[in-house]
C-alpha cells in the first residue's frame, strides 16, 4: 500500500512559495504543492463596496478559477460557457471565508482586498494550495498597503495565519495532502482550514464512497492538524525570506 | 441564555413530513422543521444520461431553490437574474451527494431520480430539512418504481437512511437545529449529514466569527449525532404511516 | 360528451383560498382551482423604483413561475437554463397588468407591491388561478400596509376586485375553467380577467385549431362572465372569514 | 376629437406591401402601415425539427424584433443585453400562432418555414403589420417551394388568409389601426387576428386604464372585423400583382 | 478570369445612399454596395456616458448587426442565442473606431452619437458599406444637432471624411470591392478605411489561404486607395443633393 | 526621445520561451516579451468536430484570455461577467487564424489542436507574444502526436513558421515591439503576423490618433518584417534546444 508518488501517508508534497511573482499585484505568490501550481494575486483597493461604506470595516473576497488545460484533459472555459460552475463558486466562497478569518477587518480599515487564485496546473489539492498561498500574498498586500499609508503603522490587521490541507481515506489508510492519484481512489475526502495556533476555520468532509465513522473522522482530523502545522512553518519561512 | 423560540439547546424544532403532497411526482414530501418548509419532489425516469449508459448504474441528482418570498425580505429570482448563485449551486450539489449515499446505484439499475427541493418558507436549516425530507420522497419514488417494474422486486437499492441537521455555537453554547435567530447569532455553524446507523456522509463546519477548537468541534459532533438519530426515528415513523 | 372530472360544462372546479399561508409575506394565499395549486406572495415595500420617484404613484408588478415538478413530467428550471421562457414572461406581464387594474395607484402612494405566483402543482388554468388568488393576497398586503401606516387610513387604493377564468371550446361545447384534460382537447382557449362589477380587464382568445366565429366568441364571453362572477363571490367569502 | 394624422375613426392608414424586397429569402415583404415599416422574410427549409420528424406535418414559427432606432428614442439591442424581452417573446409567439392558422400543416409536408419580422420603423401597430405582411411573404415562400418540388403541385397548404389590426378606445371613441399617438392615449387596446372569411384566430384586448364593458368590446370587435376585411382585400391585390 | 457580376477588377459595384430613410433618427442612410444593403441610424444624445463627464469631449460608438435572413441561408439571431458573436463584436468596434477618426470630439462637445448599422441584405462588403454609409448619416446627425443648438454654429466637429472598401486576391488577381462570390474565392482579403485626403484609418489584411508577399500587399493598397477616393466622391455627391 | 525601458526604436524586448512548462498539455510554452508573460497550452485531440468529419482535414483553433490581475489595475473575470468581451473574441480569432496558416490541415489528418493563450502578466504586445509562443507549443504538440502515431511519420503538417510583432508610431517615430508605455502614447498601432520566409498572414493597423499616410505605413511594415525575422530566429533556437 504505497502512494503513487512514493510519499509516506503523513507526508506533505514538496511545497514552495514564490513571492512577488507578478509585477503589478500588491501581493502575489506562485504556490506549488507538488505538481499543483496556483498563481495567487492579492489586489488592494482603497475603499470598500457601497453596501459596506461607513462601517469602518474592510472587505476581503476571493475568486478561484482553473486554466482550461490545468488538468489532464482540457475543460471548456467558464467565460465561454457563459456561466461559472458550482464547484468554482463553492471554492471561491471558501477562499474568501478562509482568508477573512486571518484578518481583523476593523484594523484593516475601509480597504478591500480581492484574492485571485488561478490554478495553472492541477494535481489534487488545488483549493488547499490556493488558500495556503493566498495567506502569503495577503500578508504582502497588507504590508504594501501599510507602506503606502492605507493601513496605519500601528494597526494589526493580521490576527491569524491560515493554512489548509486535504486528507482522505485511501484503501482504509488515512493520508495527508492528496494528489490526483490519491484523490480518485479516496473513499473519504476532507479539506481542513486551520489557524497557525491550531484552531479550525473550516472542516469539510465528504464520503465519496462508504460513509465514515467517528474513529476515522478523528484520524483524519489529527492528520490535518499536523499538516496545517507543517504548512504554517513553511509559510513563516517564506515570509521571513 | 435562552433561544428565541424557547427550545432547549439540544432540542429539535417540531418536525413533520407530509408524504405524497404532489399528485404528479413519483415521490414527494412537504417537510417542516418548525417554520422552515421545503417541498421535495423526487422524479423518477427510466434510463440514465448518455454519459452513464451501459454502466449498469443508476443516477441521482438534486436541485435546491428558494422561492423569492421564502425569506423575510424578498430576493430576486435566479431565473430573472439569469444565473444560479453560488449558495444555490453549493446546496444542490450537497443534496445530490447526500442522497446518493443512501443508494446502491447498481441495485437501482439504469434509472434516474431527480430530487427537487424548493424552499417555500425559510427559517434556518433549509438545507438540512431538504435532505431529511428528500430521503422520505426518495424512498417513495423507489417503491413506486418497484411497483411499476422499473426496479426488480428483489433489489435493495436503499442501503442507508439519510438525515441531516445543523448545529452551532451561540454565545458559547452548542445548539441543535439552528433556526434563523440562532443562525445570525452563531459564531460557528456546522451541517452534518449522517446515516441511520450513525456514520458520516458530510461534515461541513465553518467559523463565522472566532475559529473554534477541537473541544467545541467534539461537542458539535456529539449534538449532531443525537439530532440525526432523532430525525431518523421520525423518518421511520413517517414512512411507516 | 362528459368532462374527465365529471363537471358540468359551466361548472368551476372546487376553489379554495388559504390566506396567510406564509409567515413572512405581507399578504399571501395558497389558491387551489381543483388540483391546480398556486402559492401567491404579495411583498410590500415602502418606496418605488427610481424611474417612478416623485410621481405620487405606487407600483405593482408580478412574477409567475412553475416548480419543475408541478407538471406531469419534469421541466428544467429556468434559472438553470439561464433564461426565462416566453410563456413565463407573458404570464408574468399579464399578472402585473391585471392586478394594477384593481388599484388606484395614487391612493396607494409611493409604495411597491411585488406579486409572486409560484405554481406548486399544475392541472390547467394556472394563470387564472394565480390572478384570482393574487387579488386576495394583494388585499391582505394593502391592509397590512394600512395597519403599519404606509397607506393612509382614509385612502381607498382598492377600486376593483379582480378574478380570472379560462373558457374553451372542446368538441364543439363551450366549457368553463379548463383543467388539463380539457385544455389539451380544446380547439379554442380563452382567458378572461374581469372586475367584480363585470367589466373586462383582459380578453385573450386563441384558436388552437379551427378559427372561431363570432357566435362561439359570444358563448365563451358569456360563460367567462358567469365564472368570474362566481369567483368574485368566493373571494369575498374568503376575505370575510 | 380628431386623430393626429387626420384619419377618420374607422380608417386604416395607407397600407403597402413590397413583395420580394429581399433577394435571398424564399418569400419576403416590406409592409407599411403608415410610417410603421416591417421587413418580413419567410425562410423555407426542407425538413422539420427533430421532435417533429415522421409526423407528416410541417412547421411554421415566427420571430419578431425591432431595430434599436425604430422608435423615437433608441432602445438597447436585445443581443447586447443578452436576453430577449417579454414583449418580444410574446409577439414572436403570436406571429407564429397566427400564421400557423393559415396553413394545413399536413399539406405543407415535412417542411419548415421561419418567419422573421424585423421592425425597421415603429409608429404603432407593429405586430399587426408584421402578421399582415407575413401572410404575403408566406404565400410567396410556399409558391417558391411548390416551384422547387418541395410541396406537391396539387397540395393546398394555404387554407386561410390571415390579417391583423389593432383597435382601441381613445377619448371614448373606438378607433381602427392605432398609430403611436392613438396608442399612448388609448384606454383600451385590442389586437385582432382574423381569417379572410371573418373568423377569429386571436383576440387580445387589454384595459390600459378603465376596465371596459361588453358594449365597448362589441364596438371594438366590429371595427376590427371591418379593418381585417379591408386588409384582406389589400393582400389579395398585392398577391395578384 | 471574369467576375461573376461582370465587373472589371478595379471597379466598384453600383453605390447608392438614401439619406433620411428613417423618420425618427437624427441622421440615417440606407446604403447599397450592389446587393449589399445596410440601414444606418445615427442617434444623437445630448450628454455623454458618466465615465466621460466633464471631459469636454463627445463620444461616438457603433453597433453592427445582421438580420437573420440577410444571408443566403438563415442565421440564428444573436438575441436568441443570448450572446453577441465574435465577428459582430469585431465589426462593431471597427465601425466606432473608424467614425471617431472623422470627428474632433472636443468640437462635438459633450454629446454622444450612437451609430447602428443593420445589414438588411448581405452580398459581401457589409462592414465597408456600413462605414461608408455611416459617415453620411453621421454628417446629417451633426448638422441636425447644430440646427438644434447642441453643437455650436461655428464648431467644426467633422475633420475628415471616411470611406471604406474591401480588396482581395482572387485567382492571383487583385480585385476591388469584393462581393460574395469574390469573397469565398479570395486567397487574401483586406479591408481598408481611409480619409478623404487619402490617409489610413484602418488596414486589416488576412491571408485566407496562402500568405501574401509585399508586392501583392502593395497592389492591394493601391487598389483600395483608388476605391476609397471614388467612394469619397460619391459621398460628397450624396451629401450635396 | 527615448523609450521608457531604454530600448532602441528598432529593438525587441528580451524574449524567452520556456517549453514544456505544463505537465499535462501535449505542447506548452511560457513565452515572455519583456514583462509580458503568456502561458500557452496546445491540447491535441484525435478526431475533429462533427461538422468537419470525413473531410480528411484537421482543425486548429485558439482561445485568448487574461488573468484578472495581469494588468495594472484588476479587471473583472469574463466568466463572472457572464460574457466574453469583444477584444477577447477578436484576439482569440486572430490566434486561431494565424496558427492555421502554419499548418497543412490535410497532412495533420483528422485531428484537432486547441491553443489556449492565458496572459499571466500584461505589459503590451500580449497578442503578438501569444501567437509567437503558440507556434512553439504547436510544434511540440504535433511532434508529440507524431510520436503517438496520430500523425504519420512522413507527414509534414508544419508548412510555415509563424511569428508576430507589434509596431507603432510614437512621437512621430516608428517603434518595434511596443510595451505598455509605448502603447498608450502611440498614434498608430499595427500588429503584423508573418511567416518565417517573410510573407504576411495578418496586417492590422489602426490610427489611434491622426490617420497615417503611406510613407509611415511603409516604415512600419519594414520594421515589422525585421522584428518577425528576429523572432523567427529565436523560435528556431528555442525549438532546437
């Protein structure tokens, strides 16, 4: 019972964060979880949407998309089909919700950050890579905004660090950070978004095949907690460099 | 610290299932969780979509929608806006996935069941009421199909019963089956879909405010397990009548 | 030459109005014409759309829709197809126009009422049931608004009562209130919307098969006038209860 | 009480039919009712849509549209807005229904005719001009098809001639063939589609202001019958030339 | 090697401009290049879109569309398909850009002109006919606006006259003003928009088959220059009449 | 009169081609023209669309898109807006047309290649970088297909190499390969697509400000020819490595 890429069951793929990959974006990061590569752009705008004016609060939202040939066979563009699919909507909302948990919106002030996550290549775990990389781009965008005076020098808008990982049951074994081969074979698939201090922001577990019992759920939660802790360390290192 | 409708923290709202509410649908159910009312229609069609032909497997899918005035203030129709929103997509997919966990698709044979969940009135927990009621309508549709000879007399397509409930943390207290007043006040909101024998089909927990720790997560999971067990009994009673 | 449901040619189906079926809507009514069931919600909003501001006049508009499994075989949702069909548009416009004939828009003041008619089950005559039920919901919404002070105590915005019925020629016989079996067999189909004092708001007659002559037209108009008068009495009784 | 263009109350505007205005279409007609000008193209195709195959019956359908600057102020294109409006849908359906009443679809055989009515200039009565002109283009398209052998030499697909006119009550006076100035002032507006032998295909009357009584309805029906008879003569003359 | 309509290789088709074809539009022109007929409406509006306010500059934009039966076989309407095709977009943008080159937008003042080009019949060269006719309609709309006082008596908003023609290589021969038969046979197709004094506004050449060399390009440019000069004379004559 | 990036007027930006940037695509290339970066994926599929079956010919088509934060300020996604803009359509069509000029479609056989050009970062010249890089990806996809036996060992589907460059007049000076700063200042902008042997596939010149005369056009054409020749050498080097 070995994984197709040779990893141990509780082992992350090689993870990298290339900060500042884009020249225009206030924060950006090309994040890789193995062969999964997501380009994240954090776009800062002074001001908030009309419905949020005079609230004293900022706004953070996310959009997730996949290039047509990110996957093994080509998918039609959602722009050409004329509508955004359910999966895209679902992940976009998850990205926004997850990153808002990082931020004290009143310390951000009436400023907006839009986080675009474009999957350049997909090999499983695109949403968790997107969220984990987005945290890095978000920090850079906020530091840029502080440098420009949009955010006060003394404000602390970043209150949590955020990382995400997928876990699943494959052939009865709990595995961390599923790549595509794991994913298609998994009976249960769970995405977990956690803070740097080990609390939960999102827990989404789905039985693809057999329903799972409480014991397996506990195994998966433990594995995810370890994975998010490891990712938190890697984020710290990337932001320190 | 009392709930606006006077319930105990671990108490379901009054639940009812009106089977056969529609004359045309092969299975139907008007399900109420308190003031939340969802009309479920299970439409049986012999045959499967083209991409599934000759697989020997059936197909079950779901669509969720809300009438414009189901809510306290009116929402524009998605048909008029010209696109289905992210939340609708997300719940439709959840309904389909959850109900497929009830069924052995090979025992169903190459037949399709479309489950429409239309929220006539919303007071929190519309997706969990929809799933719980959909199980009842689904059973009726399959028994209808058996009566018509579309499903073999000896086949056992129904392998699990399915119920769903929401739980959340309000003012630090774990509460079962959130109605609207609970929902807007909740720090954490979790929807849990379980089988009648207590296994998990879906676990979706979201920190709306503060991230939550493992202890709270365990409390919520326990409460949900109890709620789903109670709903399972109510489903059995409704199907027996 | 008998009707499939045993009615006399000039006989309405059993008609019922369940007022206040919805908790949130300012006026609501579950109306049944036999097996045809339409849920009407009248949503009151203080103020009018921008193009009507400072006119001193109110605004009333309607939307009609059918649940996917209201009919004998399931229809795709218009929200999923991404556009509203011609028939839906046509009936929505008819509902709005018909109900505006009930109202003195200057006595209503700068307030808006949106009337949603959702067909839960269809057995012919859905548009006439919708209009007839909508009048009941509209009266309740206006009385609610008067109670809240949005409409003056002395204002009389309701100037006509409105009822609608279908008539048609089936096998050469003029019939009142066509149900589905009548409808598919009808050569000519006419929908008539009338005031409580016997005047016309809309007359829409269509030869589905043979063109019809003036004598048949007169027969249909007479039958419709009688049917609308009967419905007017039933509305009065419902509003008095 | 005179009309802005000086006509008598029961007088049609100058009507003209320019047959064969288009080189490509199998039948075409530029029809004018006064300043209202509609270009009609009848496109013949051998064969019918899939759902009608092997029925032995033909198919006729219509589409109506208005150029953006047909009217006094410019309207946005429906193609640019991305959806067809309710009024356009409604009239397109009316055109198709009206013209199908002209034809014995079994004598037409499994052939399709699409009737496009594009309003180049609008001054009231665009739908009635469209239908009246469409009959002329339809006859030409069928004769073309007969010449090509698509319709049998002995077949008689044209069983009725079809004409349409609008009538209305303006300042208490019943008027024939409303132009724009009449139309905006009319209390009641009725469109009537009739066969050459004086039977009804469609009757659509709407109270724009006060509901109308039976006496006024009878007046309008009489006026429309006369107008349609006059248009029938003009069609005959045009087709004879 | 003769053209199907008997013209010399360097000969335009018969060209005509019917000014004032529409009663409502501020400027209009039915332009014919042989059997290609385009109805152009220039709609003048005082004021500019919001993003251009207080710039002191006017705005001119174009929309191009084709009636469904303008062509030999019928095309579906873009309004019905729900989206504007790439070719339509491309030509609409070209029309707007070309006509803006005619105008000093500051002399026009903060006024807008929308140019609608609707192809009633297509026989090749629809975009060049549209642009050439649009210039005539535009001049009339501006003179109308001057008459109304929207444009100053002394202002000279028209700084260039604009004409357009297509040229191409058919069977190795450079030909002017391609009609449909030329167009389908052409190896290279070029549309050229020029000012009355012989300068270029747009040059768009495409190798449909073999790539073309510089010598052929020079031949085409010379032919186009001559064609545009001829069209300029015809425009002058039309505007003088 | 110097360029903001210090280049000579006739100098290309640094150009690079990273072949095989994607793991899944049959051919891929990350192409850079200075800071403009486009990810090209060439997706090979055995077989052709239905309308092309049994023609013996292959099919090549292109799609162009820009990530929302490719530009200096963020643009909304076309998928979210629900329609593809005119500029996107125009460039997609240009990419497909240009690359088809590289290929003998009968030597390709009944196979399809879809070329996706996604602009990751935009600094002017995105369409010319896309086309130039697409040629490289296309060659790799065809060689892959030959290796798999989809294209015959002896077939020569690649008949031309294709490169593209923009040229323009800035401050009266003809400049090669416009970056963003040049582009916004340019009076005339021309995109030229050429074969490796110096023939034209597309010539698209637009006067953004003043119309341009023949002398300037000749200057631009000469500059473009030199630029395309240089790009052809760089493509050869990349493909040889």
